[in-house]
């Protein structure tokens, strides 16, 4: 089923508390000035349902990665409001924003971002260690077994395959039991088999661990693992699709005209 996504604040006025893990209201993001000006996000309002897997898709330069970075508090907006849960990010100073990202958000990036001198287990628990907390051992064991890394915990990143490294990154994102996980092209550096393993894990984290996942991807097959796909073009959300399949997503993507060079 395909329907139009909300394009103004009114679309989010009803269920919010406890329903949306994150949402943005009329946000804008502009890079450069004059002839070099690029409007990456243009009056975007949308919510991320709690406990679901949401994929964000669009042509290159559509603003999908910019949207994710702004929602995750990795980048600021030029206008509008960004909320994680009921916390408005613009009201936080740098210290409180850093603490919120550390405690409430998990990240998975295309480049894995593992520390090469640490073992797989040390990479998984790194955010918890930095926070000065002790991991929930029962939860940590559950995450490690879910990604199939029990026998690889003492290995360093250069001793692991790309797929194993990304599973370490996924386990790290989940280890602190965040309220939401943002994944930016998590299968971009993986072969099809390893990519499917990572996507299956993200899917299972939603179904079995009640996690909320937001994934930026250009791959219709990857988007098919999600519950909901948001489509962006020219910095605006133009459509959304529930219960996607790779075929339906690909067909919808064919309707977009490729924009000029812009932020992805």
C-alpha cells in the first residue's frame, strides 16, 4: 500500500507520545551560498514509528543521509525542530547532546567504524565503557549470540570479514539498548550474502528485541526488509510505502527524476 507522507506539522499532531521514536517538524538544511547553494532538506515533517523498521530512499542527492544525520543529532538544522522521543535537540548544549547520542542512539555506518586495536568484544562494549557503565550481561550475551559472533569475540577487525565487522558494528549499536538505531547504507561495503545477514539481524532486532531502526539505503532489496519506506527527492518527502517489496520499491524509484548534484 502506498500513501502520501505528511508534509506539514499537522500530519504529526495526533499520536506522538509513546508512538514516535523520533520526528522532525518543518526542518530545512542548506549548504553553501550564492551559486553554490544546495537545499538539502526543504520543509520536511515526518515521524519515525517506535518499534518499527523504517527505510529512507531516494536518488543520489535527494537528502536522505542529511535527514538521518539531522534526526540523529549528528548535524544541526537551519530551521524547524528535531525530536528524539520527546526531547527537542536544539534545546540541548553540546555536552547534553553528546550524552543523549551516547545513551539513547545506536549507529551503524557503511564503513564499520571499528577501532582496529580493540577486539570484537571490546568494540561492542566501547560506548558502554566510555559512559563508565557496566553492560547488562544477559542482554549483551543475547546480542552477541543473535549476530553469531560468540567464537570471534577475541579477534580484531583485521581478522574478521567485512560481514563480520558489520555484525560487530550492529552488536555495538544494540549493546546499550538504545531507543533508536540509525543505519547509513549498512550493506554498502558488503557482498550480497553478508548484506542479507546484516539486514536479517536488523529485521530480527525489531521483531524480537522491540528495537526501532532507521536505515538509509539506495537498494530496493534492502528496503524490502523494512516495515515502511520513506521516499525523498530534492530535499522533500514525496511518498511512503508500507509492507514494501523489492519490486514495488524499484517501480516507485523509477518515477523519480534524477536531481542535480546535492547532499545525499
